[in-house]
């Protein structure tokens, strides 16, 4: 709830169905049928009591941990839970495509010994549709070694400071749409995402359908074209 650029964004009601932004992300992750378990990792701050309440309403597990050390929050959430890999989503990406999630999981499973897979190593998707998977052992190594802003970004240590023997894989999609932005960081992002949902409805929209719709409407793309993503060290 404590986003600096758009406080409370994850619990904004998106569309006419009364579904929160977090609810959109949870639905997409669940529709992918790629997960053994889904956990929302939020903070122990009183303001995030509302997030925990929303998780209860959605019927999804919630773990509460440190505010800025999100990496520790993740490793805590994994304690006493089986699993060889973790798929990470951010709760400000309501237009996540379940098919992309499922395909990423299938590729990760098909390539033995991967430490990390991401759609953003060589970005081709609109920002806000990205999926990343990190092997549990690699995540635990990050927890031992990562410092500073890498602890906020959870996985950034693996792709910026990885040892030479680390196995990283980028997943690319066509048509390339890396210039498009459908993540929620600002009011202008909200205007664009609200337009998408107003036209395409309360459903998980396939990535190519979304890209085609946006390409045909440059005036909609222009709503947040000026917004710049924060650098790793600034977020």
C-alpha cells in the first residue's frame, strides 16, 4: 500500500466487476495452472492490514515480512514449503497473461539446471506482462550474497551479479512490444489500464490481443508514453 508514486494502487478497484488490482494479478496467476501454491508477500506495516484482508477475501495465502528487505520476505514465505523454483509476479501488473505465465513455467521445466528465466532479460513484452522464475537454490544464494537495492528487487542480484557458471535464459516474444507500458506506477498508467479494461472487459486478455488493441490506438498508448521506469538503484 505504501507505493511512493501511487499509494494504495494494489487495492484500487479496476473495472466494473469490483475486482482489485491485486485480485487481477491473483486471477491471472491462478488461471495459468502453473503453480503448486500462490502466496502474496506483503509487509508488517499496519497499512498493509488491508492487503492481508484482501488476500483472505480472495482465498489466497498471505505472508507478512520486512518492508524494504523483500528478498527476506520471500525466503521467509518459502520456509517449510516444498518446491524447487519460485515464480515472481509484482502486484501492480493487472494485465498479466496466464498463457505467458504457463509457457514460462513449461520452458523452465524443460531446460534442466536453469538458475533463472525471465521475459525481461531481452525485453520484448510490454512492461507489465513480465514473468520471472528463479530456482530455489539460486534464490537462497541471492539471500546470502545480495546487498543494498538487490534486497528490494529480490531477483536482480542473479542477473546483474551472477557467477560465470550461472544458467540464465531469456524468453522472447513476437511481435516486439517493449515500448508499450501496462504496469501501474502512476495516475497516467491508471488511465491507460482503465481504458483497456473498459474496452476489453473484466478478463485476462491474451498478450497479442492486448498489443494489437494498443497498436491500433496510439492515443491510448500516448497516455503514459512519457512515464519512465525507475532505475534499479532508485526503486
